[in-house]
């Protein structure tokens, strides 16, 4: 049995991740990998040959990961895809968050359906050079809960990789759910032979999110995926000063809206201030946030994204291209 078949934190007498008894034998009791091993595909998988053929026309594959939910990973995945598409590249965005697909909503694609041709499933296109695939396009009711166990999730991810015909892509951006569960193991196993260029890990500045970044980095190390870097999202709130709502608190604690009076004063007395952008921290970053931690994590800090009042403004005002240029300069992407 190859050493690579046995996780570092496995129990003694581990049968190996590719064994038919993986996750099921007595030696697996209490192992932190038991559930993942029990649901992961075993032995040579004929589907991997089909997936490799599909991926032959995809130059680069990037995973977008997060240790904690709610850090804006899907927002960043969409932002990343738009930024790359703006460079006149052919981009595919694959949403493998089976239980909580949010990409269709974020990209204004709700209600769209997947069409099938003799070549396979056709992605839903935002632009001519940006295609999207998500389970969100397959649900008859967007409010319907997806209550699936690991094997069924793995099966759908395989189908996405086998059946979707992307034509030729420069980048396939994979938006994964938070954590390190079945979907992550499945996508790494399915794409491993075709080459994953690396993962971008998204976090927010506060400690409760940062502590899970280390776990995500360790996951990448164990499965052999290069960490391209860490992005700190929601680093602050930025919006035009004139868009703020100004409130005055009375002696009784009541809040009175004085926004129009303030705007009128600025227009008359200080017109030069009207074009200012006001920024403030949303989360406490006194510990230094992700930028300080990357030194300990031995990986690259790609930059910060600030909260903008709407997603459209986020795409217009945050410069994701600078983040992508850093990521693309990594050795894994420079080689071709």
C-alpha cells in the first residue's frame, strides 16, 4: 500500500483510503477521516478518464476555498471570474456548493436552465466568455432544500465534470462550500490527474475566521493542492460620503434622519467633500488580520476586498485584477 493512501492523522492499522474497507473496518473507529474515507470513491475510477478528456481543453483550474462560511467566498469567486473575463480570457465558473448554491443569485441568473446537446450540458452564459454551472439551475424550486449524503454529492460533482461542455477555457474557477468535506475531497480526486493549479483561500479579518484558514491550508497540503494565497474579504466598508445615512440622536435616545440637511450643507459649504469615499473597519483587525498571519502560514497574501453597498458597486470599485495578477504570477500559473 502506498504511503499516500494513508492520511497523516490516521489510526494505527489504517487500511488505506483506497481500500474497500476504508472507513468501515474496526481500525477506522474514532478516526477523524472515517466519514470521508467511507464515502470517497475506491479503486480505479473509469469516470476519471472521461473527466480527463473533458478537462483537456481547460488550461488552468483554480479552487476558491474558505474555512468558515459567510466570508464572501462565492462573492469573490464571481468577482475573480469577472476580472479574468475582463482580460479577454475564456472563463468557466463551477459552483460545487451543493446544499447552498448562491452563484446563480449573485450573477442574476436565477430561473435559467441547463440545456443539453450532443456535446453535453451547456453552461449558462453571463457573457460570451463567461459560462456558469451550478445545481441552482437544476432545482425546480429555489427554496427547495438539498438534503443529500456524500455519495450523491460526489456523483453530481462528477457529472458536472463529465457532462458539461465548456469548449476551450483559459481558467475554470471552482467555488467550493466552506470547510473540508465530501465536495472538497471529490473535486480534488476528480481533477487531481488533470492538474489543479492551486487554491485561493478567502477569510475575513477577525480571529474566528482566521483560525480556520490554517485548517484549510493543512487540507491543501494533505491533498497536494498548492495554496496560491489568502484573500482578506470584508476588510472594511467603503462608499461615497453622499450615500451615507446621517442620524442625530436626541436626548431621549431617538434617532432622527438628518441626511438631506447634511448633504445640503456639504453642497453649499464644502462641495469639494462631495466626491470623498468614506471607509471604516467592519471587523476588528487589531491583530493584523490575514496579512499578519500569512507569514506564519508560509503563503502569499493576495490583498483585501472591502464591502461595497451593492454587488454591482463591488465589481466596479474593487480592483480584483491586481489580486489576479498576483495569483497568476505564482509558479503554478507562470509555467504556461
